[in-house]
């Protein structure tokens, strides 16, 4: 009896109806039932086959993913999986690209100019990027070479007598000169700019009259751009960094070269040296194009000059079009 139940279930529904039917009922019964999809796979195997088909068809899988996200599954994702804002990500990427280009800048292939940007509206650096740029400048081979050169000059001009003379005094002067450069760079170009949110780079002007550019370069040691806003403000980072580095130098300089008076004077001297360096950075691309036929700005100066020319032309046209009084 139990074996007969499946056999009865396999019989079509039309065959199970009573034999006595009216003509209308017989006509309706003669219509075949709609065929159902046949599948030899078990229910578990059907799900696996569906997953395999979705893997072979990315479009269907994407559609399924979109439909599942509408049901509210996306709200269960953790906050860390959410993408970052596009503007913030874009600014960081632009800063990274510009920073990589700046770290390749050198005068005559020797003197680094990592802290100079030829882009007037360069992206603001993060605190980590500022520290990276400062450390890259502090450990550059040229920085070590400059320390040895300064030590030789100090010994030749009979300075820093407390270090002594001969090879021992020379290497002591070299170490002190390098520590001065390292401390000043890390504090004035890395730590303090991160605290005050100031950009430690020199934004080269690159166009305009010589006098205007010269004064602009001289003032760069005392003014700088604020992060994100781009507004000019007093350069607390550079001046303060030079003074703090001078104060730290009291720890390793002889007693005859220490003291607060020496600290302030040393900080001001280093700041003045930065003014001279700013002038050189401003006009070096002009010298390079003139004598070496190389453009470190890669055409940015030419674009700025063209914009100045167009602006002057518009001003002349406006004056001519203005009615005379």
C-alpha cells in the first residue's frame, strides 16, 4: 500500500478526475496542464548550481548584490568599511604626487630644493607628509657635505675654539654643524608647521617684475601660507624653529658659544640665510633656462607669463573702451 502512493502521485491530475464528466468539463480537462520546470538535482544542488551560474555571469551577480543591498544589508557594514570622502582622498593623492616630484628637484643635480614648489595652488600637506619632507631634506647627502664645509670654514676663520684644533676639532665642528641643520629642519619644517598648520614650502612666484619677485623671496622667511585656506600669515614655524634649534645647540657647543644672546642671534642669522636661499630658489629656473637650456618648472613659468600677458591685454582693452571724462 505504501508503494502505491508515489505511483498514484505520478499520475497526471487529468487522469485522476472522475470518469463521468460533462462535455464542457471534458473539453476543459482535455487541455494539458502547464509544464513545470524539470530538475533532476536536489534542492541543495539547485542552490549550488545557481551560485555557479552567478559566478559565470558577473552582471547577474551584480544585479543580485544590488537587490540585496536595497533590503538593508548595507546598513550592517562596519563604519571602517565605508569609503573615505572623495575630496579628502583626492587632496591627499595630489599632495603625494606633488611631494614625489619635489623630492627629485635639485640644482645642478646636487643641491636639493625639496622645499620649493612651482605650483601656486599646491595641495596642502598632512602632518605626516611635512615630517617626511623635513626628514628627507635632513638626511640628504648634501646636508652632510655642507656640514663638513661649514666646519672647515669655522676652523679656517678661527671660530668655535672650544672644540680644539686638528682632526678632533674638525669632526666636532662638523657634528655640531650637522646637528644645527638637522634640528632646524625637523623643528622648523616638520614639527612646528604641523602644530601651527602652516605650509613649510617656498611657493615660487616665477613671473612678474624683478623687484616684486626679489622682495617676495626675501619675505618668504617671515611669511607663509596657512594650510587649506592658503592665506598668508607670519611664519612662526620657520623663525621659531631657528630659535629653538639655537637653544638646543647650547647642549653641544662650548660654553664660550652658548647663552640666550647667542641663541637669539644665531636664530636670526639662520633666518637671514633663509632669505638669501629664497632669492636663489626664485631665480634659479630663470638661470637654468638661460644658460643650461633646461626648464625645472616644465613649462609652468611659460603658462604664468602667458596669463600675465593676457591680463595686461584685457586691462588695456578695458581702458580703451572706457569713456573718456
